[in-house]
C-alpha cells in the first residue's frame, strides 16, 4: 500500500508494509551533476537514472542553472515532516530551485 502526504507543495511518498507498522520512505540518496545539464539520480528504493534538466532551463525560475558552476551545486533536497520524519524529497540548488520526486521519476522513466 502506498500513501501520499501533501504538505504545501511537497509530496512525501511512503510505502507501507502489511507485515509491519513501519514506513519505508523513498528518498534521494545521490544527485550527481554531469555534463550537458544532466544529473545522475539514485533513490533508496533502487531506482536510478539520468535526469535531463535541459527542458526546464527555458523557464524563468531555472535560468540561473545555465551557469554551469551554479548547476554543479545540486544536491538532494532535505525536508522534515513535522520535524519527526526526515526525508530527501527531491533535488535542490542554493537559491531554492527544486525538482520534486514525482517530476524526476517521471522524466527518468519516460526518457
């Protein structure tokens, strides 16, 4: 069973196991910047792939990413649900340009 918790604009995805009352968070473990505005992604669930940022560079919120030295500052975006359940919910850059879990997974799986 999967539960989605919506907090503001962030989506936290949890996989609930039937045999346990534990919550397995799918979190971003690595976001490694590559050449040509691509990012290597590794998620705790084992999903991995290359996220291509180029289609997003046309938007005004992401123009700063065209500076390659700034683009290389990408990292997993850390958040906390009520300070109780820490989670990496996507990837981010210093000036709060974020890509959500759903966007990245969809792009990786449909590339």
